[in-house]
């Protein structure tokens, strides 16, 4: 017996990509984009190597406002999706599922641009070295930001025609990240006064009625 609700849902959407098989609410939000999204995993990484394509990695989370804006403006746009599908292997990651990936590639974006945030969009070589990235890109040039189609075209051209430059940039950045993310040697244990002070500061910002610390995000 067919599940009529699932059939009806599938018919209501023109596109369905691999994210439809995921459990993350954030990834499922992108399951019907025309972008040929992959979740992070062997299938996507092997395809990038096999076809010698750069990876477009986009990391965000369900409550991220600008993540939804960029999805609506760019990832739901057929022309932009066609450009992404032609030139890249596109991977979507929920930062709440993979904080390890978020930490590494956010450090890369911060090193390249001087700032970070979400959605975090970074371009990787097939061996996962970042060479260009940023956060929100508008669908057209505006407010001093390059339009996302222009970014995609520029990165694809650089990867095809200036491979040595891309490899050099990726190698330098990878070394910088290894140094930046290396754990420093442990120091002496904190003193009682330091711990008491930390507790007082946390207690002063705790919301006893609604939970959490500090104000709204």
C-alpha cells in the first residue's frame, strides 16, 4: 500500500535532492532546492576527486536568518542552481550536527576575510583545502558585496585556468589553519577565586524565567 501523504508531498515539489534522506531539520529545509546538494560524506567527496571539481561547502543552522535569505534568493533560483550544479560539487552541512567542520572552515573564512558568520560558504579543492570563502552573498552585486553568480563564475574560472595559484593559496591557508587550531599546552589549574568570579559573571547574565544566558541572539 502506498503512503499517499508522501506521494502527495513529492508531487508538490518540483525538485528533490539527496538531503531529503537526512534527519537534520536544517538540511531538510534545503531538500527541495534545485541545487544538487549532497550531505557531507564519501559520495560527495569521491565525486569531487573523480571529476576534479571544486567543492562548494555551505554551513548554517535552522534559526539562522541570513541562511534562509540566501536560500530564498540564490539556492531556490534555477539559473544559479544550474551554475552551481555545472561547476561544483555542492555540500550542505548543519553546524549543529558537525561543529568540528564548522570550526575548521569558519577559521578559514575568518583568515581570508577578517570576519565570519552564517551562512558560511567556502570553496574547497577536492582534497578539502579551502581557497576562497565568505558568508552571505546577495544574488546580484549590491551594498559593496559581489553577487553570488559572479563569485561562482570567478571561482570556477580560477580553478580551471589558474590551478597553481589556487593550490598555492590553499596550501598557505592550510598551514595557517593548522597553526591557528593547534591546541596550546595546558596551563596551571584555575584558582578558587577565578572559578568563583566566573560563576558570579555567569549568574548575573542567566535568565531564570526563560533559560539561557544573555540577551536574544
